[in-house]
C-alpha cells in the first residue's frame, strides 16, 4: 500500500511541470480579504494582486472568485479591470479566469477579428494564428472544456461558428481539431506508423501536386504517440523531415496549421518557447501573444518551456523577459516564469 502511495505521488510530481501551483496552506477567506484590501484601499497594491494570482492553482482562484463575489457582491475580474489598465490589466484578468474561459474568450476575439477583416486576411493574420495555436496545441479534454464554455458565452457551438468563418482544406483541418476527437491511444503500431509515413510521402513529395486531404486525415486524427513514430518513419523514407515537406508542398493557413501540429506532436514546450521568443524578438513586443502563452502554460509546462527556450536560444527566459518588459506587467510575467534557470 505504501509503495502504491509513493508511486502515485511520484507520478503526480512528474506531471506537475508548471510554475503556477496550488498553495498548500490555501485559505480562501484570507485571500479574499487581502484582495479586497489591495483593491479597495487608497491606491491598488499591485504586489498583492500579483502574488495571489501567480501562486494559486486555477481551481483555487475559481474558489477565490466565488467567495469574493459572495462577500463583496462584486465580480473580481470586473474589479481588476477597474483598478488596473492596459497590458497589466489583461494579464491579471487572464490569470483570474479559468483556462477554459480564457481559451473561449481568445477564440471568440480571434473569430470576430477574422470575420471583420475576412477580405483583407491572406492567411497569416494574428487572428488565424490564435485559432491555430489553441486548436493545434490543446488536448481533447481541453478542447471539450473550452468548447463547453464557448457555447455558454456565444449560445452556439465552436464547430457551428467555425463553419461560417473558415473554408477549404484549412477549414476541414481546423474543424477536425475543434471536434476534440483525436485518437488517444498510447500504443504505437510501428507497421501502421510506416504505412502512414508512406501515405504522406506518396501524397506529397512523390507526386505532382499534393493530396492535402491525406495530410489532414493523418495529422488531425492520429494519436500523438503514433504521429511521433510516423514522423520518424517519414524521415527514413523521404530523407527530409515532415515539417520541411509540408513547408515545401503547401502554403498559407493550411501550411501554418499543419506545421504547428507537427511541432506540437514533437514537443509542445518547444513550440511555445518559439512563440514566446518571436513575441519578444525585434522592435516592439507582441504583448497579446506573450500574455496568452505565459498564462495558458503557467500551470501546465512552463518549466519545460524554460528549458526548451534555453536550449533553442542559449539564454534564460527569465532574463529575456526582464530585458524586454518592465513595470508591474514585467514583474507579473517573471513570477509566472518562476525564476531564473
């Protein structure tokens, strides 16, 4: 019995790769009182807001939000909006919301922008990138949860709304991912992986023109472990990586989506390390992307993202954030980052 208990603890520890963790001695009443003092006092105490929202798990923060509303008859998110502003406000609000609500809100905004600018979009707009980022990286469970919240927010299903916004092969692929029905088997059949690798090769590199439907079917339906093996087998057959073949054979939004799927299959943390790096690269910072990624991965795999960031760019994510952003926004991001490597 003791061995089983130790095994469960070890497994849980291995899964906990986030920097935002549950507070062991969590006291919801104390947190509500501290937040009220920080918000209702003369001048908002930003340090208290940052400390609580970056050191409580999502479920603990939802308990805080509920108790805050019961105690004050006000909504915590609305008070955060009223007492802060700009990028810092958006960051705190996202930290206070549940992951599913954040994903739903980000998708609603992305699709609204997509719809309003449909004639101007060539395939690489920020709105399309958000659709790709979220639907290519989330698990079936996460997609089901965000879809439920999306339906509550919009009174329509995510799939229903997507059908009016996207079309063509890109639309087919996005809709498959939005269904959250990817095979979840953990068993890998090497022969079937070779078959899929051969089918992808014959649908792209080996023929004149590309059979996009075969790429969509395999990359959007097969299990992640199966796809990892398929990608290895593809390189053995083709001599090229699957990502390079997709980049050569396709273009536009479909290329962006399938490349994102391949990157997430190989390493979701590396995919997000690249997103963070690009958000801070060059003149100006893409704060919307930086906020979205840091918040959405803070409780999941930020430790792995930090490691991948250092491996890819030979620099510390903490130091990069410190040199790129400042003020309360920067302080909050550094807390999510969880310290220096």
